[in-house]
């Protein structure tokens, strides 16, 4: 999905491995896009929720590469 297609309010889910080898999913809501604000381009702002996020206290080390699926 191109960054230009991402809009605030879009929802989806992400997948990660938090315990052992089991893949868990957690909800994602797009908050916005900050154009040219990152070191190499745009930043996508998203709100993550659910038991995995609550348990880890937020996005934990190793989750940054977790895929996010929108629509």
C-alpha cells in the first residue's frame, strides 16, 4: 500500500510473536501521516491496542518489524 493511500481512521491488525512461537494479532488504527518527518521520508502514526500491547506496555523491542494489515 502506498503511503498516499493511507488515511486517518483506517483500521487493521498487526501480527507478532510475543511468547514462544505463537503468532498473535492486535488491533491497529491509523492516526495520521507526517510527510517528510522521518530520517528517510514519511512517518505513519498508528495506535496499537489489545492484550499483547497492554502486557508489553506498548510496542516492545522486536515488534518494529511486525507486519500491519489494513483493510
